[in-house]
C-alpha cells in the first residue's frame, strides 16, 4: 500500500484490503504484502488501479476456494508480478511459477485468452501475449469461476481463525495507540 500515489488513495486501498481480508478470511498482513508488491509491479504499465484490484480479487478468491497456503499465494502473485514487470507473458513465469502455485492455472489463463493451452503456449513462445492485456482477463476469469464459491469457502474454521487473528492484531494496535496518548 506504500506505493499509493496519495494518503487518500492509500486509505481507500487499506479499506479495500481490510474488507477483502474479512470477507475471505485471509491474513491481512499477507494480503497487504502481496497487494503492495503486485501494485508496485503495475507501475509504469497501462494497468489501472481498478484492474490491479480486479486481478488481485480473482487470485485471492481462487486461493481461498482451493485452500492454497500463504506460500502458494505469494508464489502465484510473484509469477504475475514478473509477468507485469516484463510486459509480456513468458513460459518461465507461466509454466514453472504460475502453474505450480495455482492448480489449473494454465487452463484458466488459456480460457481467459479464448484459446487452447497449446495455442496459448505457442503465442507465449512468440512473445505476443502482453501482460497488461491478459492479466485483467485472467483476474476476471478467476472471479467468475471462484467468486461465488469463495463466499462458502470463507465460512471455514481456517478463515474464521484468520479473521480472529486480524481482529486481535487490530486490538493490539488500538491498545498500543491508546497507551501512547496517555
């Protein structure tokens, strides 16, 4: 969130992340760290903040539904960050990073592009798959596929514990702030 252009935008993004963290039952610190890094990767591209959020929501919803670990989610976002920074989707990030971190990720990617996996890989080899064009489509495809299921998946013991841990962290911060004002 530190890469925001203004304090107002940073506040808006914090609200977005807190809401998403509570809705999906995801650890806020992990979520915010992944978002900050992904958002930073989008700087200098034509990917708007709104598109960054759409991609982020789709990946996070898919992660919740599939029960991915924080480490898997981190690696999925790392793959997308590298694609974003390079401007094109390359085989290394797509096959070795994204597909390893996100089960079914190659199929979702190719569906978002409207082609078969084989055709997509041929396009990737030629360097014609622009990340700023395809990643928002991937985010939308993930949201369409997992958005509704994420609501049910967020009603689990693991998600409830993440919400509890987030609330305890908030209480701790508020208590510390109150002590500092004494």
